[in-house]
C-alpha cells in the first residue's frame, strides 16, 4: 500500500509538472535544489532573529516549503532510479525476444532441410 502511494505521488509529480523525459525531470530537480539552497540560509537568518515578532511563523512556513521540496527531490530520485531499472528490463526483454526469434528461424530452417 505504501509503495502504491509512492507511485501515485510520483505519477502526480510527473503529470502536474508535465515531465515527459529524463532531461525534464533532471531540470525540474535542479530547480528544486536551487530553491532549497536559497531557503536554508534564509531560515538560518530567521533562527537568529527568533525573538522578534512574526519570525516563528516565517520559520514555520519555510520549514513546510523545505519539507515539500525535499519530498519532491526524493520522488525525482526514485523516478530516475525506476526509469533506469525499467530501461534495463526492457532491454533484457528485447534481447530475449530476439534470441527466441533467432531460435525459431533456426528451427524452421532445420525443419525445411529434413
């Protein structure tokens, strides 16, 4: 059930951001990482000013955004890994089909020669 939820989240991420290729996925992930690298120093500055009014709310908002970004980065990583695994499986299937076709042709030739 957890795996299905994760796959659903991955599919939503791809659909919501109209990601069709590995390059688009990589580009999207890079954008997330840039935003994350902007938010972390901003949060550090706010931690230093924690005693001022309204700062805790800003920190909370930044923490929520960081959590979402990190989750999406992890989803991007999982999608990339899964697409690599799928590519390997498809390659193996094609190789197996090619071998089967060659064996059928060879058998057919041998049957004709008899």
